[in-house]
């Protein structure tokens, strides 16, 4: 197992469950890290590897659902919930908030391991997306402020002449900016640049007609 | 007169004596004047005895007033005591016979037995007055002189006696006259007295009359009512001082004016016509004893009066007297009272309440319009049929009973019943009745209210139901939480056991097998399994050690409280609840909440056991009694689906219900155990089940 191999985090306040899950997940050839509380998990320095979180619903202090809320939006691993007595409202909330699976204790090992696999796959894709977005962001950061101004007009399909009129400059200057943008963003076509802008969340200019 | 040869001197002397005696005899009437016969005879006899030498002088007088004659006799002193006049009389009578005229002149002395020469002489012309007899033993008796003197004396006595008799008769007449005069005088005096009395009486009567008239005058003068008299022309003859106050006229200025000046214009013609008709026909067109009319004050103001009349005929003329009372104030008061009554009546009729009144015997006497409107009935309907017809059939009998009780006891009446509205819908009402009493405490009337409590009642019922639901929810939540806690406690090690087992299998199945890891997993399985057992043991201990707040309790009260909570549920599910609670049930020592939960669970269990029942009556009965003096028994019977497995039903998590946790009866048994009691179940002979529990009675605390 190298540092890139996937890792499964287990958060459960019951040491017996932690031990059993650790053994079970290990038996499937996965790295396991176990924590007795949400706080312990948050403090932990996570390795840069595909990961998933097996999270107990009932935790002392910060509950499982609260931890999930805290992690949403970041690069947190996908979550598989386990619960002593799953109630429907809790499971619905958990699933709405993006949980991979909601398992009631005691659960079948295959169900758990399958859920873990799904979660790890999801995390791999997410990690890929995150890395691409980071690359794009790095390119975007190379743009001058004026180029960043021009970019929405370009991706919106405005002609240079019109863009120049809107921004109060010449058609030729806009053409120069456009060339710089294409180069710095490493976009091979306008279509690719449009996709990049979408991923970066840059909205297209509305402009006056 | 016998003449014997005598001495002439002697003879002369004798004659002289005779003359003297005759003079004396002749003088006798002068002495007798005014005397009565006995005195005349008395003097006569004395005189004769003195003049004549005789042995006896006797006088008999006829007494005109009686049969017995007056007899007197004189004898010389020597013989006097020996003779009584009536003896002489008798002797002479026998001897001589009654008629003096035929007497012999010579008889034997009846006294001394010697011969007496007797000279009888009649008194009066026919001897009608009586007789005088002189007798002497002398042989020469009577001499001539003596006979002369006797004759003269007899004549004189006759005259004297005649006079005396006459005088006596005159005296009688005079006294009769006097008597008559006196009698007449007395009669006159009596008549006078009578007259005087009569006069006094009359005077007194007149005095009384005067005083009475004075009084009447005073009454009339000081009366607060106007007193006005008029003649048969309708002209005022008299008006008392009160007239000035009431009409504003001085009495003197009214006299001589027509009565109609005291009437408003519109009445004058009417009055004149009516008065004329009365004079002609005697027919009264208004009540003379108090008639309310309008009168006119001098200042032109009209005001109401009450008038009474009297009629008097004097000297052929009719005089009418009216007594007139100003009733403005009374009228105002009456108007106010009427207005106040009208207001009150308006209030009673318009306030949004249903009001009734009843007689002391309970018979309805009044219903306000709203009550009639509400029920769509009339007073007559109520009078005929009373309450009963408008009450819900289920409420009629108890309500009538309660009302009868109130009427009998006078206690305030209170109750609830459903009253039919005019559209046929029954609504719940609260009835309140209060007896009004007189000063002696007797009921004079019942006043009552009907308050529509329909919505409130249903709200209350809904509230009770929601309370019951809430309670049940809390109950379930409690059970749920508890079950969750247990589940968690059990699930954790269980999950670990399962996971370890699976891991163990995986380690063994791996190529190559990791025996060490498999062994570790297996060891954890054993460890966690044991721990699970410990958890279960701890939970049971938890139940038993739960600190109970034991107080003295009446299980009947607990049952009643729970039944109230379940009221909505049983009503909704159309379950007939029957209770048979021993009123002398001993108290128990227990935790109220836990025992409530116990009864609640058992009853709810019964209710839910009847959920599938559709083809028969759902009957839930609860009963309390002593199974022994020291033990209280409570039984809950249902007519539900019965028990398939009476042995297992108290096991935790054993349930036959889709939504059941299987904890209800387990909790029940824990509670009963914690109260040193016993809980068991049995199937009934009919459909359904019986759950029974016993608790020890608290000694000496029977209620």
C-alpha cells in the first residue's frame, strides 16, 4: 500500500464497533483510520489519497449529521452513514446532504464494502475534478485584470468590434487581449475556452446590443 | 121620768143636777170637734159614767170598713177590771139578739148574775151608727132624768159620730184627692224627666252632629285631594283649599262657575252630555268610584286626575261632590315602571340567552322569545309538553329526574342536555335554575337560563382527545426513546459481533488465510457477545431499581383518570366501556405515573386488540376488587382478537402488532414487579382477553 492507495475513515464512539470495522475493512485490503469523535477526525491530517468516511449517526458532541453539514462544499470524502436505529427523517436528511449510503446496524459486510467502494470511486472522480479546476484556476490567475474583463465577452460570442465599443477601446486592442487569453488559458478553441469559463464559474457578459 | 115622793129640796137639787148634766152633754160636741169616733165614744162614756149612777155603759159602733164592730165599755172603778167590752157585747148579743131595737129594757147582769136594768138606745136615726146601752142594778133605774140625759147623750153622740163619720169620709175623699193629685204630679214629673232626658239626648246628638260636621269640614278643608261640589246645573257650589293647590284656582273664584272650567276643552262637551243624560235617566256613563280623567289647571296645563263622585239630594236639589286627586306623579311612576318593565322585557327578549321561568311546582310559566325561536315552538307547545319533547331522548329522563329533584328540594338546578333546534339539530345546553323565595323562604318562582355549550363541549372533547393523543404520543415517545436506548445498547455490540464475524470469515477466506487476524476477530466476537448479555442484564436492573415515588393511592382514581384520557379514543372507536369499581377498595402504595402507565397500557392494549373487530360489539370492561383482604385486583377485559401465546406476551419486543414495539406489556410487568404485584393474562371464554394484576393493599388505609 502506498501513499496513494485509498483510505477509509471510520468515526464511531463505540470502540467495539471501531475495532470490528477496522478489521473488516482491512480484510478487504483497504487502509483504515478510526476516530472516536467528530473532533478527532477533524484534527487528523488526511493523506492525499482517495478516501471515504464511515460515520456513525449518533455521536457524543458533534453528531454525524452535524459533521456532514460542516464538511459539505469542501474536499471532504463521501460519507457512508451507519446507525444503531435508523430513523427515516435522519436517513432522508443524510441522503439529501449527499451521503452515499445509510446502513442500519448490524449490517451485512458486502453492503458496507460495496458502499465504501462506491464512495471511493466517487472520491476519485471528485479528486480528478478538483485537480482540473485547480489547473484552470492556475491558468486564469495568469490573466491581467483587463483580460479578465474581456473574457466574459469572448465566451459570450461577442465580436471584437462590439466588445471594444462596450469596453471603450478599439477592435484591435480587443483582438490582442483575446489572443493573450487563448494562450494563457491553453485553450485550443473558443469552445474549449467556453467550457473552461463554465467550470470556473465565469458568467457570460450580457452586454448591450 | 118617774115621779116618786121625795123631798122637794132633794128634787130641786136633782133637777138642777140634771140640768147641769144636760148642759155638759150638750157641750160634748164642742169637745168632739175634729175627733174620731173612738175618741167621741171615749168621752161620751166617761161623761155618762160620771153623771149617772150606773154599773155599765156599753157602746157598739158599726164599723163601715169591716165586719167587726167597735165595742167599748165603761164600768165604775170597782168592776172595771172584771169585764171586757167584747164579753159584754157577746153577752148582750146572745141575750138580746143582734137587733138593738128589740132589746128588752131589763136584763140580768151578765157579769155578776144580778138583775140589771138596761137602757138601750140606738145611735143614728135608724140605729145605723150603733147602739149605746146603760145598765144599773138599781131598781129605780132609769130615773126620768137619767133617761133624759141618756137620750140627749145618745142624740149628741149620734150627731157627733155622724159628723165624725162624715168628717172621716170627707177626709178620705180629700186624701184620695191628694193621692190622685200626688200621683198625677208624679206622672207629670216622670214625664218631665223623660222629656228632659230626651232633650239632653237630642242636644248631645246635635252636639255630636256638630262635632262630626266639624270633623268632616276639617277633613274636607285639610284634604290633599280637591273636593268640589256642584249643583244640578253643573255650577260649582263649593271647593276646598286643596283645589287651589291642584287646579291653581282660589276656591272662592270657582264658586258659581261651571265645573267644566276644570276640564280640558275636549272633555267639556262630553261631560255636559253625560251629565244631562244622568240627570234625565240616572244612568252613569263613567265609574263614580275612581275614574282616571284629564283635568285642566288654571294655567292651561292638562294633567291626569283620579275622580270619585258622590250624590246628595237636599231640599229637592241634587248636589254632586267630586273628590279629585292629582295622579301626575303616580302616572309618571307608573309610566316609569312600565318603561322599566318594557326595558327589562326587552332585555330578556333580546339578550342572547335562553330564559325560562317556572312555577314553584316546576311547571313552566314563561319562555323568552329567543328560546321559542330557537326551538321553533310556541308557549302553547311548552305548556302542553314541557321540556321532554325537545330534549334528546337519551337526556330526557335524567334531566326530568334532576329537575324534579330541584323542585322538591329547592336546591339550584344545574344540568346539561341536548335541546332540539327548530331545524331538528340537537345542541348541548347547560341549564341553570334558581328559586326565588319570599320573605319566609318559600319558593315563589324558578328563574332559569339555558346556555349553549355545544361548541365548547365539543372543543372540550376535542381537547380531551388531543390530550389523550398527546399523552399517548408521550407514552409512545417514552417507550420509543427507551426502546431506542435499548436498541442502541444492544445494537452496538451486536453490530460489532456481526462485523467481527464477517471480518473473521474474510480473514479465513483470504489467500493465504490470515489466521491471526481471524482469531482476533473471533475473540472480539466472544467479548462483545458477553458484553451484550451484560447490557441486557443492566437494562433489567434499571427497571427494577428505578426509584419509585410511592404514595398512598386509590386505584379507582387512577383508573378514572386514565379512562378520562382514553375517553376520546373509546368514543371514536365506538367502544363500550364498562366499569365495576369496588367503592371500598383499599388504597395501595404506588407511583402514580407508573400505575397510570400500567392501567393506560393495559387499556390501550385492550382497545387496540379490538381494532380488527368489525362483526361484534366492542366491549372494554375494567373492574377493581379485593382478591383477598390484603390484595387489590384489577381486571381489564376486552372482546378483541384474544391471545395466541399468553406465555410470551410479556416478553420485551414480543408483539403481534404491525406498529408495536413489543414493550408495552413488558413495561407493565416491570411496573407491577416494582410494586410487589403480579400481572397475568388469560384468554376469555368468549372472544378477547383478560389482563389482571394484583397489588398489595396498604394496611389499614381502606377508604
